[in-house]
């Protein structure tokens, strides 16, 4: 069974797109939207509760790494802020690191945060869906909140 996502972000829909806000999209629809961009999108970050399904669709659409939240859990805004800021900082400042290295680093920053209750459990809610490539350079990052 093919998954669907609703609604589509205005950032993802182009003016020439025949999709409208609130419309459920299939994997095929998302692949069509991304068909000319999957070569340049190395990482998509979906920081919203239960976002693993959209993450899997983005991954199947050709995006090499998708960071999202496990499908069966909610996530705190504060945890997402810590995670994304540390992820980007580590990826940019330590350019010799891989996306997976930056993911693990950011996950550990959430885990060691003194400002989040049950931080170890919260840090395990982030997942990285990837193709296991050891690519060092990230050419484009698509973030969806």
C-alpha cells in the first residue's frame, strides 16, 4: 500500500505545480514534485511529531538522507531546536564529517541537555533514514517544520 501525506508544505509546492494545499499526496506525487531536485538534495529534515512516514516517502523519492521523528512518538519543540542547531553547526563547522556523524552528534547533544526531562528517551526519537554512503559534502538541505 502506497503512503500518503497531507498537507503539502507551500515551500515544496511550486507555482506551476498542479497540487494544492491540503491535498493528500502519494509517493508518486512527491517523486514528481522532486524529480528535478533529488540530485541536489542530500538531506531533508522533517521536525514534526510522527514524521517517519513522510521521511520514508522522501527517502523513496531519492533524497539521500532524511532526518525525522519516529512515527509513534511526539517531540518537544525545544528538542528539535537543540537538535537542528547542533546538527547544522556540526555539519558546517566540521566539514570532514558525514551527515550520519552530524546526526549522532546532534542526537547526543539532545541526550546530554540538562533542560529536557527524560532527555535520553527524547534523543532516541530522532531517526536518520539514509543510503549508507560516506559522502562528506552536503550540497543542499531541505528543512520542513
